[in-house]
C-alpha cells in the first residue's frame, strides 16, 4: 500500500515538474521573440510632391491625402500669380487625389490658406501612373482654376504634378 501511495505521489510530482518546465519554456520563448525582434518599419506614407508651371512646389509630405483630412502643410509658389492672387510663395494645406472614375477619371488639386485669399481648386489633367515605379504624373493644360469656397473662376492654369514615394 505504501508503494502505491509513493508511486502516486511520484507521478503527481513528475506531472507538476513537467507542467512547470512547459510554462517556463513558453515564458522564455515569448520574451525572446518580443525582445529580440527588430522594430517593424514604419508604415509612413511619405511622398515627394512636385509642381512645375503656373503652380510650383517641391516638398516631401507625410500622409497625403485622405479625403477626410488632416491635410498636409505645403508651401506653394505662384510664379506669375493666379488671377487675383499675386505672385509669391504661400504656406497652406494641400489636397490632391483622383476625381471621378472610369474612362473620365480626372485629378483634383486643392490648395488653401485660411489666413489669405488663397483658396484654389483645379480639376482635370491627363493622368499617367507608372505602376512599376509608383510615380504619378498629371499634366494640366489650360485648366480652369476656381475659388474653393465660392466656385468662382479665377484663372486658366497650366502645370504638371508629380507624386512619387519618398
């Protein structure tokens, strides 16, 4: 009877030791895998956005351009001015994205600054997207520029927009 009791006790102790070994190994593995891994690369969407022509600018921006904002800060130069907006360099917000769908898809460019009268929108352009290099080029030729808020025409502009990974 004593041998049976000793055997049961030995079995119970052996099961507990094996369980503790498994728990300890699992804990150590979890520490090694979380501490030994390098940080994941950031999912940043930094892009280089360049304008040449009646609108000019060259700047890296992060997170451009979700429809619901926030809209990135951008510095835009209007070399010859645009309509009633005098020539100069303006700090403001930028929104650029596809407009429409299918065969008639166009591109929308909006730039505004709450502190000045700069609030322009241009819709149109010929879109060329290179899937291999992920470079988007949109050429606007004699495109109508309007005031974002009033929809009043401001001027006719010609420029090129290039959007590429940074």
